[in-house]
């Protein structure tokens, strides 16, 4: 981010938009005073909060980071929410009153001693937001606060934030790729230009009306503008696909399946499904229902609690019918996995090296490794970042790298947990079209998602996980 001139008045409610990598998260971290000193980067110009540098008035701003795991510091939910208040010296009785109010505000019905290690991604997001609200900051900074939430949670959290800022008079600055979520809450939109400076700034609805097309071209999610531009993500008729014969073959089945992170404590049971080549199955349901646990079980990374996950002979190709018993090298070309948190799968110091890990494990020739990596960097818009450290990327760039690292081994089955998290409309469309191509070629996809646009574009079936069970519904049928 550079060449930015911006003034936000007390009490304003501002939505910050821009393409993935434009510097939105960096701006919020700078406002909160947590970017670090000169030894951690370069800074030119001046940023003031209440007339002083933000790091001199810590606690005045409350920041919800893009990665909810970055917030969790204590083992129990109540202690974690209380942590910020304790550091601000809030009296003990007042702290626990605020903790209870904040938990209620974000709609999280959990005991205070619930283990933070057992929270789902969406629950972590709510705990982190509760911790911010409990501090009662004058400036609330939210980085993709609803990205990992189920549809009901999105509305609940948005409305909670709206109530808080209206009742307290706090200033709100929120980053969200999808404009429609916050359009009724914010009064101003600021669009960062990926090349530096501001692309658009003004009253929210006026900016959308006047600059909608230009913003969409820059990657902003503009209501009413299709990011695919009318293109079909994949062939609409399976029988017309090049891989039609392959598409009818079963690759992975689950029968009487129960899944659990902690042995003996299943979170979903009695799951029956069939995944065929060329087909996309999306898994939906409320936060904490067990969707990510199911994904890891189907991917062979967690053994079933009960029942079985069975690979067909075509998928197993001699490795045995049970994916949980496969070695890591056997998984690479059979079932690729993209975790909910991209950082959980990074193992190298550069983006380019990250993409070579699986190819080296497969002992591919160096020229083929070089060609595959080069092509994937270009396809995922990561070529300019080839020598960057993966941990320094934006949230959207990390997600694209995690998808690329799974795709590059060319697995027959791809399991993705929240694949479109943090993507602007352009990179979202590119990712959807890429997955559509893979489906047309006979790959199978399992995706955990709350993204209804993604579901409309790619899904053949939807598996709804809730209340300890699961129900498969055809695409287009209400769950």
C-alpha cells in the first residue's frame, strides 16, 4: 500500500474495498498500531489516531484480524475474550460482565470454560469478535469478519456490529469483499487501488451507482454484476463433457460414516455419500456442525470414528481401499486437500518452493517440475510473488497458494475447505473456472463452503451437515 491520503472522521462507518493484495489488511493493522517497527518493513508518510501514532494509544482501536487463529491466546473461551480487557486494566467484575454481554452479542452459546482448541473456524471468528467488542474501543477495525461464518451467522454478526457502533458512537472500518453484506450498515466506501492510492471514495450507494462497472473490473464484488460475466463455469450437461465416460465412475464412497476430531466424540454420524469423477459435492451447514472434520476424514487425514470411507480400485490404483491408511506420497496424486487455514499447509520459505514440495516428493524430472510450477504461478496470479515468503501474503493470496499447492500434483479428488475465502471477484472467477475445467476433465471435488455463488456455479449435490447428521440434496433443491 502506498500514496494513500485518507481522513476518517469520528463516528464514521467505512467499508474498505479493493482487489486481493491491494493492502487492505495492512492498512487496518497500521491503524491499530500493530505493524511493527522499521525493522519489519518500510513506512513513508504519517498515520495518526486521535492526533498521535496508533502504537502510542493501544486499546483505543480494536482489531479483528483476517485469521481468527491469530487471536486465540488462551485455552478457554471466557479467558480469551477477557484477555484484552485485562491488559487494559478493566476491573475484574466489569470484565466478566463484558465477557458475557459480548458472547451474547455475537450469538455464541458456549460455556466460558469451553476449550478454544475445539472451536470451528466460524466459532473462532465469533470469539475473536467478542474479544474486540469487550474492550469497548473507540475505533473498531474488522478484517473479513464474516468470511468463515454460516449465512445466519453473517447476518447476526453484521447486525451485532451495527448495534454496537450505533449505541457507542464508535468509528467503524471494515474490510469485506462482498459489498452487499455491509451496504446497509456503512455510510462511506473507500476503494484502494492495487497500484497505490484511492480508486474511489464517497457515500456508499453513490460510489456503487457511479463506479460499479469500474469497481467490478478491479475485482470488487458489486451487487448485480456477475463475476463470471455470463460464462458457464463448466459444461452444463454431463453427457456432453469430454470426460463423460470417466464422469460416471465412482471414486469415493462413505457408508454409515461417523467423524470425530477427538476419538469417542463424534460430531456427525450416519453419513452416506457417493463421489463420482467429474462431479462436485459441496458440504454446507452451521458453524461447529463438523464440516471440516468430515472433509479431513474424506481426505484420508483423519480415520473414521465409525463406518468407512472407501476408495474405488480406479482411485486407489493398488494403494488399498482405505485412504486413511495411505502414505502421504500415495495421497498426493489421489486426494489433494486444501485446509481451512492456508498457513497450516505451508512448509517452505518461498511461494515457488511451496509449489515444488509435492512434485519433488513424486520424484518428477526437474524440467517437468519447472514447467508445472511456472504454469501454476501464472494461472493463480502468483508469478510476481514467486520469491515471497508465503506467510507475508495477503489472506486471498495465501488461499490461492494453498489451492495451487494441492492442484499441482494433479489429484483425482480435490477436497477444499472454504476455497473462496478472501478472494476478490476476479480471483474468485478464475478459481471457479479452473475448478470447472478440472471437473470437465474428470476430477472430483468436495468443497466445504458457505458461498452460495460458488455452489450455483459448480455443485452437483449439496450435503447439509447439521444436528449430528447429514442429508444429501440435489443442486437447486432447498435444504
